[in-house]
C-alpha cells in the first residue's frame, strides 16, 4: 500500500518540513500504513511563474541550493507551482525562474503547470521535469477530465468539487496518477474560483515587477486586489472548519475508500497557512490517531531544539 502525500511550501516551511521528513523516517510507528512524502511543493520567491497563492519575499541562490539539496538528498522531489494563468511570452525569460529550473534540473524535481504557454516552454527547455496538470485549470466536466488523463502528464490534480463524487471517481482512468486535494478551504462550487486564480496571477506579476523597481518599498497588495478575492472569507479556514465542507476527505476515508479504489496521490494545501495549522493538518492526516499527541510533541521539541520557531 502506498499513500503518497504532496505537502506545502518547501521554502516558507523549510525547517518544519525537513524535521517532519526526518520524523517520518525515524519514527515510522507514529504513522498510518503506507504514508510517503511524494513531494514538497511551492516556489522560491520571488517567482513570477507562481500561481494559486501569491508568494512574497526574496531568497538568494545559496538558500535555493541548500533547499534543493536537503530534500533531494532524502529522495524527495520539489514540485514547483508554476501555475500563473496571467503569464505573457515576455515572462518566460525571467532570470530567477530559469535559474531555479536549471539548478533543480536533475531528473527528480517536478513542475505543476496551467498555462499552455509556460508548459510548452518547460517541455522544450527542461524536458527532464515531470509535469503535473494543475487543479487551477478548473476542469469540472468528467469527460474533459478523462481527456486530461490521456495527455502526457505524470499526475493530474482533480478538481476538488469531484472529491466525494464517487460516480465520477470510479470511472476515471489512471487512478494512481490522479491527485486529490483533501483539505481544500475554498467553498464548494465557488463561482469565482477561476477568476480568483487569474487575479492572484496578476498580483504575483505586479509583486515581482514592484520589487525589481523598488526593492526597499513595501508592496501595496490592495492596489492589485479585485472583486474576485478581496473579500474572500475562506482562505484562512483552519483544519477544524474545513472538516465541515462536503469536499473534505477524512483520513479514514483515504484508507477505507480512496486507496482501495486505486487512488494513492493526496495533496495537503497550506502554502499561506499558519505553521500551526500546517502541523496540525499533518498530524490529522498522516499520524495514527492514538499517536498524534506524541508525534506533535516530538515535532515541537525537535523545532525547539533546532532553534526553529513555529509561530510567526
């Protein structure tokens, strides 16, 4: 049995995720059967190709190199969220994104794509990368989802409005390559979701352009918010609120329903969530219920001993 989890933010959650990978390796008795880390996903900021969540900040080449090495040496891929739907041809030559792709071009790391423009560019210039088809594409037609699974993608992330639609899920091909987002915070059937993703892409581009021109001036995100997500009340939902949504997939359901059906790829979102929420979500999904308290305590002690703070 393989239950493969894709976990959030190799950059912002670097220390948390590194300690978690070590605990999974050295304390397997804490975890449910078959748990694996399939990837840590995210971007190194500032990445203009990034989508799904606006990511601020700046890191240097030394940090990029150290993160790639830390996870790759453990056999864990980094999976870049290069899903900005607002990209233009001029953005393909971005120096930072191309530097990162070159540094991580070792056959292990991966990219998640949405824009056909960027996907074609990556396929031509970085053919060693396995590509994932993003949930940002918002494919809500079952037949189009089947068509997507017939294309040359390593993984296809299923729109989470299908999460508990077993009539659709049962009929999907390549179930082992379908990734299910288990803890989506977005409202089910949200009519603004696609527009929200596009607005985030516009904001990411604006952020990158701003820090190039004014590196010491704070970025005013409000100037680039739109009606599609300025008042979104859902993005800060925590794990206990998310459990009430019909798109929620519980850990028991993963092992009792989805894995027996043939699914083995599961995504936990949380790139902009509080580290406290991220850690609690890891415990909820991957630790045995009877071991959660000890596993959580072990993680917190490890972070304390390493000098890493979980609270921002």
